[in-house]
C-alpha cells in the first residue's frame, strides 16, 4: 500500500493575492458606509443638543420673562456671555451640549473652548487660535460666502439677533415696544409684533427657529444636498436642506421674510 501524501500546507501566492484583493474591495465598499453612519450619529447628537437647548431656553424664558441677550465674547473675563452660553450652568449642566460634534473650528482647542463657555450655536468664530471674538468686520459668511459688514452671529438667523430684514435696532428690546412699522407679511396675516419669530421677542411663537447649525455641510458632496440642523422654540429639531432656506440676499427680501416667518 502506497503511503498517503502529506496534506498541502499554507496558501499559494495567487490565493493570497485573491484574498487580499477581496478584502480591499470590501473595505472600499464599507468604509464610505461607516463614514456615513458615523456622520448620521453626529447629526443625531447635534439635534439632541439643539433640543436640550430649546428646552433650556424655555425654562430661561419662564424664569426671567425674556430670552438671553445676543451672544458676545467678553474679552476681559475671557468667556462667552449671552446666547446659548447664558444657559450654562443653571439650565444646561454639561458643556458638551453646547458644542456640535462636527465643529472643527475648535480642533485642538476643545479644552480652552469649554473653559470659555464656547458654543457652536452662538456664532462663527473666524480663528479661535488667534482670537475668540465673533467673525471680524467685512468677513465671509461660512454658509453663503457672502461678504458681511460687522460681527456676524449665527446663533439664530433672524430669530435671536437684531440682524435681518424686518428687525429693528432698538437696543432696549425686549423691554420696550417696537417702534418700526409692522412688516407687511405680518399685516397681511393679521398678526402683530408679538407674533414675530425672533428671540428678542419674548412672546415669539414656538415655530421660531432658534438657530441652524452649518457645521455638517462639509460631509455633503453636492451643494444641492447640503443639510443644516435646525431647532425651534417648540423643541422640534431636524435636518433641513440648505437650498430650501433663504439667506441674506439684498436682491430678494421676500424670500428672506419667508424664512423668518417659517410658515412651512
């Protein structure tokens, strides 16, 4: 009887290359999926942050009779005052809630940012490594690439600050009555100033958008696909297509007012 041949051990070079090729193909397929899943998780975390901010703002309004003042950086005390930052520590206990997980403008400066009560939802800081002030005069808006004059606050477009088409520059608001003419779109709907969706309006309706977070836009390949996270006073947080939102565009005031109104 002939002896049995020894079983072959190991892989041939061809087999090894085939296995490596299959693994490479699978990685090429799965990595984008994993990246998308991770980004979806960050968006969900951001929306959860915004929802908690909305709840805290309602509590702040209940206790003080008005919403926080517009956010600014106190360079003397080296911390942010007003806006979302005013909610810490009485209404928001964890500083992580103030920061979007996709906010890369503070990469490497996270500890310092938290010490300054920085919030991704207060506004865009031009270069935190050199200055913690809000974006400088004649800077570029991160969402539209349009040039703006003066400090730009993105805490909530047309809802919190006194910027915008229909806003009035009464520095004592919300403690005094508006002096400007009621906007046409309010009159047409038989509404009054108390229905105006802005956080300098202490009676702002629940559909008032507190802010929209533009830190997620880099994850969308096409401009038409870009999404922002938004939240309203009523606590509703969701992702909205940027192309559906009107921006600061002096050529189309009607669209801006429509975005202010948020009738949809």
